[in-house]
């Protein structure tokens, strides 16, 4: 099979012909139809080393959709059933995080395209108990980004504790933020979109944002003029948003960090003591959150604009993602040459 693999860290992926894997006990072999390309794939590709415990070389990708073509022993999922290959490959299932419904925070969980081979390949292995059942009404290509971007935004919106009457600010209106806007609207909250791109703000409005502001020195004051932010969902991969965030929040607001930002922000503890703001983060989603999100996505037609690309152009496409040259999300179409 063809696979896009990380052979040397911080170098382009190599398109290689490698053997098709065979499923072991409890595993399924999936023939991929589609695989989304995520910012996390960039982090893995551009890092200085392989993730701890990862195979070398490593096949990236964790937003796959395909059909079961081979069953491992002890499995019951029929051949030809369509399933997802999400971030979560498995978890320990016995730590506090796992037992309290937060398995994506399990300190020893394994992830596709990170600690096990993922979905940038024509075939992938999934653990049956972590495979995602795809509703018949959902298209494979539109659904591929649901496996990470969609369920991640869903988890962030849940943590934001939104309700009718509250004001929710979505910072960063790329693919993840676009999911966040649609999901936040379903809570009845007033949704305010903030981004550096006028084009992305236009898309935010089309997806239901009630107000849209460019991310500049006036953004915080404009949000305050609306009544201030009761919740902020940050999908922008930058710490430069922090002064804007602290300038627009109300007392007791919830700030949810969704984007992976490695740089620190200047948090003043005294600031927390007099405004009661809660700061938290979200990490992908659990199996139950995935089930819930797919039901909501089916019922309310949640989705983002996708651009199909062939596996052979994965590096070119990832470089475009670095530049922000994408309307929504890129999805690999394994039928494209």
C-alpha cells in the first residue's frame, strides 16, 4: 500500500510502498476512503524528534474514514462496515481519567499518527472497541474532519458552559473555529467571531456568527460594547491573543484553550482573584463525545468546507496549511491520483 510516513523528523513526509498490515486480536483492518489533515500532523512532522514510543518510520493521520476489510480474532464488526480512524487508538481504561469519562486525557493513551501508525495510508489498523461507527447519512469526505476537529470543538463548547443569553467569542475561524461557531449557536448563546482574516469572518457569518470583528486593538472594546464575553473559545494557534482575551472577558467567564499553543501567556494571579475567571483546556474527545457529536452533526448538518487532495500531494498541502491557505479543512481522497 501507499503511505505518507515521517522518516526523518522536521523533514517532508516520504510517500512509500509498504506492506498492508494484518489485524491482531481485537483489531480491524480498514481500507481508507478519506483522511483529514490536521494541525497536529504539522506539529508531529515539524518536531525535532519522533513522539515517545512511536514506530519509526511513522505513518501520520488521525481523521480517517473507511470500510472494514479484515477482522482480527475476537472481533464482531462485519466486513464492509464504514468506521472512523480517530485520534484515540486506545487508552489504559483503568486510570482516573479513563474511569471518569475523560479517556482522551489518559496519560498512557495511544493515538493514530502519533504513537501508532495512522490514516495517511491506504489501509489502517484500529482497535475495534475504539473504532467510530459512521452514520449512513454522513458523507465520508465531509465527515473525516469530524474525527478530530469536529469532536475537539464539541468538547470545547461543552466546557464553555454556554446557554441562552450568554456571549461566546470564537477566536480563530479556520476549520476548528468554524465547527465551534456552529456548535455554539446550538446552545442559544450569542456568537461573536474574531479573526485576522476578513474572508474567514465572512465565512463565520455564513455559518451563523451574530457578530464578526477583526482581531486588532479595537476587538476587545467592541466585544465589551456588546456586553462582554461570558465564554471564549480560542482556536487561534498564537499566544498573541491573550491581551485581547483579558480585555473582553466578564467576571466568571470561562476561557477554553483549544489550539495547541506552546508559548506562555502573562497570567497575573491577582487578576483571577478579583474576576473569578475560569481557564481550562480541551483535548480531542472521548468515545461517548464522538457518538454524541456525530448524532448532532447528522441532525443539524454540522460541517465545514473541505478541499480534496491526493495522497501524493500531502506535503504540498501541509505547507499550505502552515500558511493558512485553506478555507476549511483539507481531506485526502485516496481515489485521486
